[in-house]
């Protein structure tokens, strides 16, 4: 199961595998799913591509809904290999303290995105983005087959 924000630990030196920059519009969620699948198809993933795509969808959706800036801005998605682990970072101009795991009531329509990330990833974190704003990351420890 995933860890809550703040318990995320770095592992092997990250190797960049790909990235994309998206407009903060609803159509960008499907674009992120398509591009991640396209770029990662050539890698020998050991983890579920569908689970990763679902987590990316949730984090990009959150970035679009909750990112805030007075200037035009973009959502940045990056994916990395760390040894046998896969890490995905989603950057937006929002505030790190505003990101939290919710436990919505059964009749609430929203608020389950980070819960899905928590359930499907081995760990996740919220940190200040190197671009300014927030980076929400998830990690799947057995993301790649051993070399």
C-alpha cells in the first residue's frame, strides 16, 4: 500500500524516461494517458500499465482542478526509472499544503483521486516543485523487470 505524503524516500539515481507539458484543460487528462502509454510501450514494465495510467489521470485531473496562478501556466508530467522502480511526478502551480488524502463519504462524487494513488502505488509524496508550485509523485517499486 502507499505511504502518505512526507514518508516518501528516494532510492536509486533517477533516470529520466519522458515528460510532457499540458495545458490546464480537461482534454489534457486523456492526452496524458495516451502519451504515457505511447512512450512507455517500449519499456519492459513489470507493473500494470492500466494502474499507472489511472494514477496519472487522477493526478493530472487534480493538477488542473486545483492549480492556481495569476499567470498562464501548464501541468508538467515526468516519469523516471529508479533502479527497478517507476516514479511519476505531476507539477502544477498550486500550494503543497493544500494537497491531502481525503476520505469522502459514499455519496460524494469527488475526492477519491489520492485515495486511488495511495492504494495502487507503493508510495507517494507532495513536495515543492522545482518549477514553482507543487509536485505530487507516486512510485511503483516493481515497475520494471530486473535488468
